[in-house]
C-alpha cells in the first residue's frame, strides 16, 4: 500500500441472511478499490447496486462477510480513523427534537471538542451550508425540509474538520440549484486538501467533479479509474445535420464511413451542412454498457435487506 | 470515553424531557399521589398511611411503566429512525452508545421519581404527617428496581421489536415480583429433576420482590413502611444485587449490539 492511499477495500463481500428461512442475499461481491489523498472519488452505480452497503462496511455499520477494508491504514472500524473522517448517510435522519445548532453541538461533543470550539464550528458550518439564518438554526429538525436535512447532514459530517469526507448520495432529493451548491462544496473541500468519496447514481455529478470513479453493478465492481481512461476514445459515430428546402435532417454516420465524402455528396445534392459532431463514448454510454453487461436482472440477489423487505 | 457516554446520556435525557407522552404519564402519577388528599379524608385518622401507600404504589407503578415504555424504544428507535447511521461513524464504541442510552434513561427516571417523591412529601407535609426515613428508603429501593427493569428492557430491545420487548420485560417484572411465591410452588413439585431445573432457572430471573418488601415477612419479622421497615444496610445489599443484575443485562445487550448489522 502506498502512503497516499486513504481508503482501500480488498475483495469486500457482504451476504445477508434474510427471513425465517435465512435466505442468502449477496449484496456486495469481491469489491476492491482505492481512494487516494486529495482526490474526489465517485462511487457510481444504479439503485440497489451495493454502494450504500459498501460504504456502511467502511463506516463499521455493517460487518463484511469476507474481505478487508482500511481507512488511513487502520482496519475498519477504527476509532482513530473515525476521528479523521466525516460521514453523511443516505437520506440522513437525525434526532427530530433537536435544532440544527443542538445537533452539531452533540456531534462536536462526540469528537471531544470544547464548548467554545463547538459553538464556533457550528456557526461556521451552518453558514456554509446555507442554514445560517436564525430561524433555521434554532428550528426543530422535524420542521426541516429534505433539502435542509441534507445540508445539515453535510454540516455534521464536517464538524471535526475531517481529512476524509464520505458522502452517501449527497445530491439525492435536491433540486438543481441545491445539487450545484453541493457540487461546489465538494470542489471546495478538495481545494482545502480534503479527500472526498461519494456515491451517486447521477452521472452528470460524477462527470463534472470526479477525478476517479468506480462503477458498481449488481454488487460487483465493473470498472474503476480516471474517467478519461475508462471512457473509450474510439469514435462511436458522427452526427451530421443537413438542411434542404428549409427542412433540417440529422444523419448518423458509422465510424467506418468517410465523413468528407458524405459531406461532398450532400453539398453536391444542394443540401446545406448545419453541424458535424463526432460522438465519442460518454459516461452515460459507459454506464449503460456496464449495466447491460452486468447481471442486474438477477433481482433480489443484489438488493439490500431493506429493499428486499419492502 | 466518559465524555462521549455523557454526551449520549444528556441527549437521551433531552429526548425524554421533550416527549409529551412522558409528561402525560407523570401527570397521571402526580394525580394518583395527590388523590391521597381526598382518600385520606375518608379514612379514619389514617391519612398518612393512605398517602404513603398510595404515593409509594404510584411511584413504583409509574416508574416501572415509564421504564418499560421508554426502555424498550431506547435502542430500537435509533435503528428504526436510522439516527444510529450518523452516530456510529463518529469516534464512539458501540458499548459507549448502549451505556449512554442507558445512562440517559436512568437520569430521566431519577428526575421523574424525584418529582413524584416531592409531590408525596408535599402532601405529607400538608397533612402534618412526618416524613420518615422508611419512606425515603422505600423510594431508593423503587429507584433501584426501575433501573433493573430498564436494563432488562434495553437488553430485549437490542434484538427485538418494541412490542415483544415490552411483553418480555413486563413478563420479567411480574415474575420477578412474584419470585418467592414461584419458588414456593417449585418446591412443592414431586419430580426432582424438573424441580431442580426450575429452581436453578429462577436464579437467572431478577428477584424484584426484594425492592418492594413492605407488607411481607423478612427474617421472621413483618416489614412495613409504616412501622418496622428495612434498614440502610438492607437497602445497600439490595442495591448491590440490583445494580449487579442490571450490569449483567447490559453486558449481554452490549454483546448482542456489538455484532449487529445496521442495514
């Protein structure tokens, strides 16, 4: 292991035994990946792919059936490692009888922060996530909207000024403005030298901010690495938009066809060339390719116990 | 470690004092104890006796009800509402979480019992009756009893639903209070092997009778809170037993909780 690896998972596996008959459900199979210091790492996969189960194993919420995971070189769960990280659970739920300020104060106490420091950090973080106005700070959490809870969840994950921030679906349930704000926040965290690992099924988020990604489908890791290396550089097709007699027409040219020759023929036929766009593989193409090649059709095999029960 | 346990305890206490249901229970308890004022009038110069009996009965009944009602939800609610997902990834051990929840519950019960006791003492003062040390000793014993019941509730709630945990805890309470009678029945069995097994199994059950002794024979003497009651050394011995039993129940709860997956 090199010194700049912050998180490493090696052949992580989780099998749940469900129901009276203890039916085996394999949620995660031999997942291995590494997160390096200072990067934004996207953990990408469709719903029920095993992302949350994997993150919960890293957080000590679920015990792996097989495999090992280390954070800051310590086998999980480690108190020393937990001191240096912050975690946002998926669809965060907090004590709804507390206010935002009180929740951050409680979380600060768990990190052993002094009263003055807790107050200072709570104020700064509430301001940072857009909950700084007096009404929001002191309002009981049962009155918070989903977006507000998500923001507060991020604030509580940062209360200890962590080196590593792990966010499980941080953009879920947010409107486009909220999603952009969270993306900007993640970029700011990287600029501050923090390492960010986050899971999502929203491709545009990954494409916009991630340095490296891992794609999980059906509990298996399908691919991982820098985005530009994962995406195939090969040309998929060339899209040509032509105009004739006021009518526009889009033509897709296969990669083996000569585009110059096709354009010459079109011009000779009196058509006007409006646009020529070569299309290479996008993250969406890669994702669909991975999902289609994966065995997601196995149904309950990849569901989490909560999903299987619902 | 202590700081983290205290933080979780104080948060649990805060949850309890913001819970309206607990206030309703406390209101009915105070109402029951205060009804001694009216009932005492109907008795023939036995106001103090009625007040003490009703007061101690009310404190014990509502103390146990609150212990079961809140205790069985203590851990389950954290899992059901998923609040544990943001707590466990913080630098805490799972045993600290259980001890913190238990500590908060004990603090809640201490405050509730203190309020009910204050009402009882105020009524006794109003009636011009003396507040004897026996009543104080009886209240301490009730407090230790509810601590044991809370630990049992936490144990069941660490692996079972609130409904089942409540039923199990209530069952343990009823059996624990009737342990002398149960043992008496067992000694009358003719089948020796069965008798020995049952007798040994009663050792695992909490002897809650020792915390509510008023009106029973103790060492050949009739113990009553109105006249000859147990002394402080009895209270100390019973407390050591009760706290030891609660500690054992918590150790089992911690062992069960420490290997649990939070899905």
